[in-house]
C-alpha cells in the first residue's frame, strides 16, 4: 500500500462498474499471442503479450482494453506445474516491469512454474491512469499533503480534475473486482485448470478477492504482507502511519547500535525543519521537507535500504540532498528521463474505486493533525485519506467482501514490524478468508518471502509439493 492512499477530487460524476458477483467463467480459451519483449527485456528469455478484456463486464460485447502480460517459461528439470501468476503490490505497481527485475528471486519456483505477471487494468501498459504532465505532477507531489483544509482541498481537486480529463473513461472500471475478472480470463487463456497465485501487499487483496469470486478454480495461493480490505480509509491511513512510525523508531535504534553519523530523531526532525525553510538544490530540483519524509518512508520498506537512508540523511545534513531525492523519486515512480510511471495516479484511482467510504477532507486533516503530534514525519500523510470524497468516479463495496470458503488452503503471511501493511492485518485477512493459514515472520520490512529462509522453505514446499504449513507457524 502506498503513500497517496486516497488522494482525489471533484464530486461523484459517473457510476462505477457492476456490483454483481462474478460467476465462474465460461469463457472459451483463446490463444495468447506471446512474442519478444523488445522494449522491456529483449535478451532475458521473457515473453510479452496483450490480452483484450471487456472494459465493462456488464457489456461483454462492448469496448475492450488491453492487459499487458509477461511470462518467463519454466526451465528447470523435473515436473512442470503450470503457471504461477504474481502481483507485486501497489495498487498501481507494474507487474510487467517488476518481474523483469525480480525474476531471479523466484528461481526455485521458476524451475517448475511458468512465472507470469501483468499490469492490472488502469496500470502503466494496461491503459494506465494518467493525470498530469511531469512538471505539474512533480509540483503536486512536492506540495502534498497540507494540514490546511482549503489548501488540501484545492490540491486534491486540481489533481482529480486532471485525472477525469485524461483518464475519465477508465476510472469507473479500475476496481479490484474487475481486475480479478481479468485474472480469471488470464487463467482460462493460459489453459490452467486452477489459478496458482503469489501476491504481495495489494496483491493479497487481488488474491483474496479472486478466491472469493472463483473459489473452485483457486489453486495454490500465498498472500504475503496482507491487506485488510474491510478497513475504512481513515483507519487504514492511521494504522499505516503508526506502522511507519514503529519501523522508523526501529531503524533509529539500529542506526544507534552501528555508530549512527547523526544524532537520531533530533537530527532528522531538525533536517526536515531546515528543508521546510530552505530546500536543498540538486541540479535545479528542490529537496523539500516533503521530499525528505517520502524518502524516509521509501527506505523503511526493507532493512536492506536502511544503510542508504543513513547515508542520505547524513549527506543532507551536510548540504547534499541527492540521496534523499533518489529515494523520493523511487517512491513516486519517476523515470530517468523525468517522466513518471502511473504508480501514484493508478493507486489513487484503484483505492477510490474499491470503496464507497468517503471521509471528508476536514475529517482527514483533523486526524492528520492528531497523528502528527506522535508521528511528525508520517502523521501528515493521513490528510490524503479524505481525497475520495471528491473523486470523479463512484466506488463500490463489493471489493471489500472476502469469503473464500470452497477454495483450498490459502497461506497468509504477516511480518511483525511491517510498516506498510501492519501485522494485525494478516490474522484479520486469514479469518475473513475462511480457508486461510497464517504464517508469521518476526522481523522488519514489507513482505517476507525472499527475505527469510524459514518463510521461503515453507512457501516453496507449498507451491512445489502441496505441503500446507501448520496454521500459526512463526519464523524468527
């Protein structure tokens, strides 16, 4: 789950999708025309394709959109187990781009499964939600969030008007329910009798809702860094702010144990205050206090990036903001040419499509002020949770309903000090599924698979041999 967790604007102008349950598909298998990934990974053995699906599933003969796909065929010895579909989170993250970078991390599974991923509808190559040109979008990111209701409302309204102007046709149809219908079309066209799925962060919502809608064709499924879709936007933002604050405090304690080059929280808050008064200049771009806060959040997603954060903070205190800017750009999806991918815009659109919850800007700013007293770095982000009150597409609550009874066991993983999807969401999702099996990692970071040998061994045994781990297993 990402930072601009409910940014939006304007009054509800158009209806969103259908709320009818999705039946088991009767679609006929259609060949996917796989070809080379010439612009993405031309020499790494990947195959790419575009799958046409209905924009509106209530009008199957109407307008279609393309879902961008990527595949890496299983190459190892031994039995082939079909496809393993992966989603790496967001909402708004590109599965196509991420798999090209992360395939090596799934080497043990990729020997027996074809690794498959996709850009969900409204994301990047799949008719991604685009709202602003790079310069105004960067200005919007740097100005957000504000704890002044009038200013925050103006910023969110301007952004949502731009989204409606440039992507208004797709905004009503980017919700998770439509995305899991696309996943079912993908399963059928891949020719797999059941969908085997590994989802991280927002990908756990995709997987859980797929299993709710299509329990009989749900295969081996692992949901890592679980999301609780039942939460309202204010509660979600509040819980995340607490999670990031806890991770930040753990980071500072670790830094102190390793001879930290700055004086802990006092130095960090002093830096942020200094940047608010006088931003640093990095090749014509300003490193503001908001850039610093975003950079800190980005680095807290994994212990592996804690050293980068330490160096970036130390450098900024010395007058060099390049490290903070690089971390912030990574979070925002800024490309080397100065353009932005659709991550942040798609995130906003999907979150607002997935719920009828519409807390006001006044409510979110009030909560942000309260949270900022205990968490001055992450508390202000809660102000964004009121954005959906003025989003130009109506949401629907069917995306929240989870009940996978009728499916096989679904493994849910939570990490005790996960900043972005706090641990408490994992047992809640396990309970909602009705077929969930909970694994716990005692540790830091967002996501457990690939970070811990104990977790990896259990997950691999489940995917490769069908061995279901014991419910309640804890990995140190």
